[in-house]
């Protein structure tokens, strides 16, 4: 229980979303899960794609974004309706899943996300969010792990969510504005890609990428590109 008390204090003192999520990630790992995602799907103003942060494998993040799976992901839609934590397996075996929904599960498993669970987080007001934990382990072992620690996981997720809301995550700052190209560059930057990698993806020069990053940093008042990416995520300017 000492670890949980320390976590609660750490989250309460956090000055930014990155600190909150780093603390949550440490606890998720301690519990035995390999990856996690926090996503605020509905913000205080009912805007979609309010905030998302994940340490899922980059290969899956790219595939998920490229295929625009968000609109069809049954895990997300189920999390919006449910109030209790649940296993992916509860919906993965549903007989009425569409082919595209089955494909999402199959492709996730192909990159190591073989089992998962969701902790829905609703409120205050219209806000709806969730924490997803996943692992590359058989369903039965994952189910046993989740059964042992689901109550602690719910507690950890709830404190993180409350602090993120307090910090203003999901409440866009209207004074912040990036161009479409700057948003594109900062999205890839937030995903961990170098200027050289981004240049290849966008068919522009690495120098041009760095110019977009520098302008974004100036507009956002950021100290470096990592800080700029964090601001973009927390203010909903980019979505991972």
C-alpha cells in the first residue's frame, strides 16, 4: 500500500500530463502489464479526440492511425458504455463483430498485443476516458493477472484521470494554433520520429522539418521539441 500512497502523492504534485502518465506507466509495469494507453475520448466541451497517450509498439500505432481504426474499434465504443473494468476477451468473442473489428484484434495480436483490459473513466460532466492495459501473454494468464489487480488498477487510473482533468487536459487553448503542416510534423515528432524520418515520410527536407518544429516551439512557448509535443498532446492539437 506504501507504493500506492507514494503514487497518489506523486500524481497530486504533477505539474504536467507527461508527469502524470509517467507515474501511471510505472505502476502499470509494477502490476505486470507491458503496455498501456490513456485516452480521453470526450472532453469537457464534448469535442472528440481530446487527448491520447500510449506506449504501445510504434508498429501498431502507425498501423492503427493509417487504417483509421478509431471509428471501428469495439474496445473504445464498449468503454464509452461500460462503468466497470472489463477484458478485451468479453467483446473479442462476440458473434456480431464485423470483419473490420475482428481485423483490429487480429492485427493487434500480430504485433504482440495478444490480451488486454479496459478501465472506463467517466466524468466529471460529459468527460469520458479510459485506461487500456495490454500484454503479450495467453488470455488465461492475463485474465488471472487482471482479476488480482483490477481494483488497484481502477484506483490508479482514477487518480491519474482526476489530475489530468485538473491540469486542463482536453480543454483546448484557443490561443494555440498550428498550421496543418506543423500539426503533421508535430504528430510524427510526438510519436518519436527523427527529423530525418519525418522528412522521408512527408517527402520534404530534414531542414524544412526542423523549421516547422522550431516555429511550433515558438508558437507554443516550448523549451524543446519534446516539450512542444507534450503541449500538442495535452491541448488536443495532435492525436496519437
